[in-house]
C-alpha cells in the first residue's frame, strides 16, 4: 500500500466563481485556507510517524 496516494482520494471540483459575490468569495477563500492548514497538519503528522518508524530501525 502506498501511503502517499491513498485509495479513494478524490479531486475537488472547481466551483463557478462568477456567480459568487465578494463576501462569498472571501468566505470561500477562508474555507480553502482552513482546508490547506488541515492538509498540511496531516502531512506533518505522517512525516512524524515516518521519522519515528525509521528511528526504530536505526539502532
């Protein structure tokens, strides 16, 4: 199993931004930024797990 590419990973569909107002666009940006932070935290967590596993085998 490849941990970098989990099965079932889905790409999000692009939204039609032309129908959104300025406030809605700002809210959408805030949502996307929150999701980016969440994804970055998951990447960091996986890196920590990988480093811990590698440390077990370095002795």
